[in-house]
C-alpha cells in the first residue's frame, strides 16, 4: 500500500493532491477502491454552474441529485443560513422546540395533500423511509394487529440504502440475492407498465389485487414512488395506477406510504406527484429538495388517524428520535427555500423546462444506441440499449462542459428550475454528442 501523503491541516490542497488523497481514503456513493474512475474536484458553484479545481466550468444537469432547485450559492438561502447560525446552529429536539422547525412543519402541512397533519423531521431520505415503515408497523401493533408485519411494493422501486429500505427496493439493483440472509422479506408485485400518458390497462393491478387479497392480514403498508420510479429505472407511469393503489389499500385495510423524496417540490409539474392522481397517502416521505440542496434533511408526514393510532398503543409514544432531529440551520434554509418556491413561478419554470428538454433530447431517438427518450416535468431521460462504460464516458461529459452522471443504461438530467433556455440547449446538445459517440 502506498504511504499516505503528508498533509498539514492548513495546507491548501492542489487539484492533484485532492485526487490522490481521495483515491487512497475516501468512499463515494457506490464506489470501489479498485476502480480506475477518478472523481472531479469541485472548487465552488454558483447558479447552474460548477467550477472545478482545474479551472473548468460545467453546467450542472443533476441539481446535485434532484435537490438544488434554486441553483447554487443563492443569496436568499445563504442569508437564511448565516442569520440562523448567529442565533443557534443546533439544539436538541427532545423536550425543546424552536420557531424554524414549527414554521417548517406548518408549511409542509399546508402545501401537502389535505389530511397529512403530523410531521416527523429526520436527517436523510433513507431515514425518512425507515420512519415511515416504523410508523406503519407501530400503528398496527398499537391496534392489536401485530401480525400485519410485512410490506408490499412494486419492482423497479428505490427507497434508500439502509436495511429496511433496501428490503423494499428493486431486487436486482438492490442486490437482494447478495443480502438475502439479512434482509426482511416483503411482497413484490410487477412494476406498473402503463406509461404516464397511455390509456390505463387494468391488467396492471391484477397481481397487486391478488396478492393483497391473499395476504392482507399480514400486510401493514404498501410503499412506492408516485408517478416516477427514479433510481430503479427512471420510469414514468400512469396516474390511474396510483388511484387503483389507493382504492386497493382502502379495500384491504393496508396503509399507503408514498415516497416523494425525489418527486416532491414541483419536479414532475405538480408540487407533489401524487396530485397527478388526486390521492392522499397515509404516510408521505419528503427529502432531497427540502433544503434546496443545502443541508441534509428529510420529513415524514402522516395523518391524525395514524399518529393517534400509534400513540394510544402500549408504548404510548412513537419510538424514534434522531440526535440531529430538526436541525435549526436546515429548517431555516428549508423555510427560505419554500418561500422562494411558493412565491416564485416554479410551475412556469418546470413546464418550460419540460418543453425545452423534450425539444433538445428528442433528436437522440434517431441514434442507433438509443432505446427511448422521455421527459416529464423537469426530468429528461435518454435510455440506451446497452449499459454505459462509465470510465470512458464520465470524462466525456466534462470535456463537453456539462455535468451528467449516468447509471446503467440511463443518461438523465434534472436541472435546477432556474436553468435558462440557452443553458438547457447547451446541456441537451452536449448530451446527444456524447451519446452519439458511445
Ligand atoms: C434518494 C432517495 C431516497 C434516499 O434518500 P437519501 O437521502 O439518499 O437517504 C429514498 N427514496 C427515493 C425515492 C429517493 O430518490
């Protein structure tokens, strides 16, 4: 093993030193120390652009994974963080409360579908889903129905990287076979096949109905991502499927958990994707864009029925409480972001992005490498016929002046809502050049 570079804390690292130290010591999402892939050091970011340590500038098509809605280094969000840090950056949430958290919870209750009145704030999306699952199980335990201890979900889903969330994520991409001996076993039904704009095929729910009919006595909740299956394939499905899911959950006395961690806050053209189907879940998970990409925070909302049901049980309380619950800095930035969003013209921005992404990406359909092109709201996807060779392709995007992070067969973008038409045109044209060169 190579000896580590000798670095003093006050030493300003060069681009090369960052890369060398990173390769020796630092894990990245789904990374390997045996891979020749090299990450790109970023020095700063502003608006829709990242400035790399080597001086190059790239247009960010990823919004730091669905989160950076208003762009980087936003003066209003910076101001919210700075002013909060002078009051207090953190205080424990057990037995104490504060205005930033209360304001955030009230706003979330007001803007989400009617009836979701109780908010649990946590640190990350995966934890928000863990909390949702725990709420569902504890609800049924409190109701004296502890045999309802399984979940039902659809294939191609993604709900996080912790163990409870992996157990409801896609069996293939979630590597279920590898973790089989340690993951809880739940019910999986086929992913919805009817696409967003297609006429609904009732066959889509037949296996779901049959499984619920046979096993509902043991099922606590159904969990799925509404309208857009994100990391599990970037698939856009029919709102009617979601309507049927709500009806079936009611019919078979199963709670419905919707994971809007990716889709929430306008990304699909509605403030929340479940509005496409005009349904209300029993439990709703939010994350990613909640603090506009500034700080790690997520939330789980539930109805009075579920909250009361939990609290009248043997434990008397909901059994969860993260150390950094409702961090005031994160709450303050979230409040500032929601103010920007709600007072701004996100609807117009997202529908304009939808039109411009479609115009820019549609020509990719003619390429022999391409299987499909699809756009919904501010989400643009090119699906290839073969998986991408990341070692070769990742640097090509940077050479073209854009930041795009593909996975599997998918080259996709989720621009910050503030991206202008010229930058969208540059982004999509560069994506097509890279895809054409594969
Ligand atoms: C990203 C994501 C998660 C996990 O959130 P983390 O903050 O990465 O833990 C869960 N569900 C969905 C739908 C997501 O897109």
